[in-house]
C-alpha cells in the first residue's frame, strides 16, 4: 500500500479532517497519489487510503473526514 501512495500514481487524492488534539479542535488535510486497481470503486479507494492514514497518523484515529476527492492524475 505505501508504495502505491508514495509514487506518482494514476490518481491524485485529497482528504480533509477535523480532529481533537491537546490544544483543542483543529482542521488538517492530507494528499497523495494512488494506483487504483482495475474495477475498484471510489469507496474501496477511500477506505484503503483512510485506513493507511490512520495507521501512519494515530492523531487521525478519531478524526472526522470532512472532504475526500480522487481524480485521474493527468492534466
């Protein structure tokens, strides 16, 4: 999974959160690239990306996702 999120994948994603920390409530975001498997759904990509982010960032374990987008990584 990490290799799929660190290289220039075929899709670019954005996810924003509202979380509680030691200094109160705050907003944050993460971005990255992702290779979507043939026939995969947006929901499956969302769950895989969110699960990976929460494993890497324990401060996001209880955060609320406020926005998510994934688009082809081509201009």
